[in-house]
C-alpha cells in the first residue's frame, strides 16, 4: 500500500492539470479578485471559494480522468491476479488524491493569509482542513461513479464540465447571491458544493454551529457518493 501511495503522489506532482487548475488559477484568482474587489469580507469569501474550487477541480475532474485511464489500461483487471486486494489499492490511490487536494487548499489559504493578513488560529485552520478532507473524499468517490459512465476521455471531459460548472455558478463562492431570484437561491441551498464552501467559511470564522452542520451534510454526501462508487465500479470496459 505504501508503494502505491508513493507512486500516486509522485504521479500527481507531474500532472499539468493539477498545477494550473488547482494551484495557479486558484492562487491567481484569490490574489487578483481579492485586491480588485475591496469590499468587507470579500477577501475571505474569495479565498475560501478558490480553495473549494481547487479541490473540486482536482479531487473530482482530474481523478475522473485518472480512474478512467487506469481502467482503460487494465490496472483494475490486473489486480485480480495480484496479492493486493482491490480495496487496498483504491484506498492507497484515493488517500494520495485526498492529501494532494488538502495541500492545494492549504497553499491557497497560505497565500491568501500572507496577502490579506488573515490571523487564523490553529483551531480554525484545523476545522478548515477537516472540511477540505471530507469534501475531497466525496469528490473522489463521485469521480469513480462518473468515470464508470464514460468510455472515452471526450465523454469524461463533457460530463465533468456539465457537473462542475453548475456547481460553481449556483454557489456564492465568487459572488453574493443575496439579490438573486428565489429559484437561484433554492438551487444554491440544494447545491452540495455550497455546503462545502459553507464548511470552509465556518471554519475560517470559527463558527462551530455552522461548521458542525456542514460536516453533517458532507458526511451524508460521502455516504451517498461511496454507495454510487461501489455500485457502479467496473474492473474493465466490458
């Protein structure tokens, strides 16, 4: 398991998609928009929003392609004739993907803290880290489900975009939805990505009540995505 975990970590560091979408873009968006829009609390809003976006793009979008690629190369099929069980392999690679997601989020938070002068306590940072890990777990499990529906990289790209774009646009990660139509606010309330963002912000503000509610919602979402991942898992393309 340690070998698979290490190889997964090394492979991820060479992933150009990770470098741009989960590190460079979130950092640039955090600094650029935070300095451009000088409104009360916007620096916190954009920092947490970009943290959530970076995790979404890596833990979901990038891993959809990774899982699909491993299946097409016959990695899961070969596991049937090796001593390593499937669940041990999946646990190793999933753990690596979750940790990388967490590191990306903490990097964005670190840059935001330096630029905007956030004075975060250890407790607040830990609360945000827990939310980041749970959110990443849910997205990784969901990526297994989505990859099972796709046969080609083109299908995976279209499907991932059709999922991520509404999640982002129907959230207040980057802008306020206070004046939005009622139907938009309903979609926002039902948006799982919004609950992820809420958890990060509750941790940032040390709002323990809001944080616990977000944690409960994320745990429910993890259970749902894990169920979908297990039920839809395929060893090969047959």
